[in-house]
């Protein structure tokens, strides 16, 4: 009887560990998606800054022309 109870407890512990791993995997996936979104936003920001630099240099060229 004690052996069966110990097996039952071990099984419950394994199931709890599996649920915890699934939750951690879901959180990691969300974090990866968030990182991708942040990378896209950073890329857009860099592109906008590059456009501003080009515009500023064009204005300087026009001013000196």
C-alpha cells in the first residue's frame, strides 16, 4: 500500500513538473515574440533616423548650393 502511495505521489510530482515546464515554455515563447517585436521596432527607429540624416544632409546641400 505504501509503495502504491509513493508511486501515486511520484506521478503527481511528475505531472506538476510537466505543467510547470509547459508554463515556462509558454512564457519563453511570449518573451521570444516580444523580443522579435522590439527588434522590428528598433529597426524601424533606425530606418527613421537614417531618413532624418539623409533629409538633413539634403537640406545642408541645398543651403550651400
